[in-house]
């Protein structure tokens, strides 16, 4: 990964972060809806939560790429 992102890469990363954050919110809503209905399929909920964790890791990685390194 290069040290500096050009403006096009920065926009692409920011757009992907926004898309992933929306998907993360959608998964939150889906999990909540499943729990409200009461007929919760635990395996399905586990899969949704695992997907949320994967998204969170990817979001963190991309946000780290967008943040410049600061030597303290």
C-alpha cells in the first residue's frame, strides 16, 4: 500500500467506507427485527453478527488508510 493516496483513491475509499457503514446499519436493523419477531433463528443471527464484525474490520482498515500517519 503506498504511503500517500491520490485524490481519486481517497474518494473511492471514502465511498466504500460509507457503503460499508450503511450495510453495517442495515445488519443492525435486520438483527433487531429478527429479535422483535421472536422467531429468532440463532444461526442466522450469528451469521449476521459475524458479517457485521467483518464489515467493522474493513471499515477500520479503510479509515486507517485515509488517516495520515502522524509521528508523535
